[in-house]
C-alpha cells in the first residue's frame, strides 16, 4: 500500500512538472558531409544539428534558444545557421562558436520552430579512442530554462576495438574449425589403417 502511494506521488509530481513546462526542445544530428564516404564520423566530417522547439498546451512568446558549444572537437561552420522562427543574433559571424536565436514566437498550438546548423568535427587520430563529443541546447521562456536532450556523437575510431575483436574471434574460430577438421581427417586415416592391419591374412 505504501509503495502504491509513493508511486502515485511520483506520477503526480511528474504530471505537475510536465504541465508547468510550456516549451520543449528536441535535438538530433546527422552526417551532412562524409569525406571518406564510410558512414562514420571522422575528423574533417560535418554534422548537421537540428533542434525542434514545440509547446505543450499553450502559446509561447519571446523564446530564446541557446546552443553553447562545449566540445573542443566541434567548430561551427559559418553561414549554416538557419531558423524558421525568431532572429539569429549569434552564429552569423565567422568568429562565432555558439548559436543564439531570440524572439521566437509560437502562435498556434502544435506549431514548431526548427533551428539547424552545422559543426565540423576535428580531432587527431591518437585521440579517437578517448574523446567524448556531446551537444545540448537550452531554451528560455519567461522565467523557465529548459534543456534539450543531450546528443552524443559516436566516432569511427571508438568502434575499431570492437571491430578488431570481432575479426580476431572470427580468425581464431576458423583456425579452430580447420584444426578440428584436420583431426577428424587424421583419426579417419588411423581408423582405416587399423582396419587394414586387423584384416586376416589369406
């Protein structure tokens, strides 16, 4: 009974928080320039980051979007910032490293603002096993600051270990199979040889 009450309280608190939050931000990414044409994120590639801003059940005015780049391995590509709503105030200069869009206004329930921009990925080959590339945006509406989901950019080098392990297992698996077949072949020969030796003399 106590567990049910506690669970209901958590659900109620979550619903209250959801209803008090007026705007939401969902961020996603995709490869926009794949120099090596391998489908993986490598140094020198570009990723397109998109953020969708939406409302829950009310209209929202004067929303500010901020994408404060925290990763050392991402560089904002000039002239790639686009926004369906509001005014881009930071991100238009070649020296800008962050993106800020102000005066975003959602005038209808279900209306969505889309903000996108490109990053160039840059890291040395020796770093590819250890680096962690993430990105997150924030939106401010009135006295509320809401964070988007945190996206993580997996890079090719971080999958090299698992690929090598798979290759190693495959190689030794084939060697083991070959050894097993060879042993069966030797045993078969020995068995035939034994049968010949046991055969009665005419």
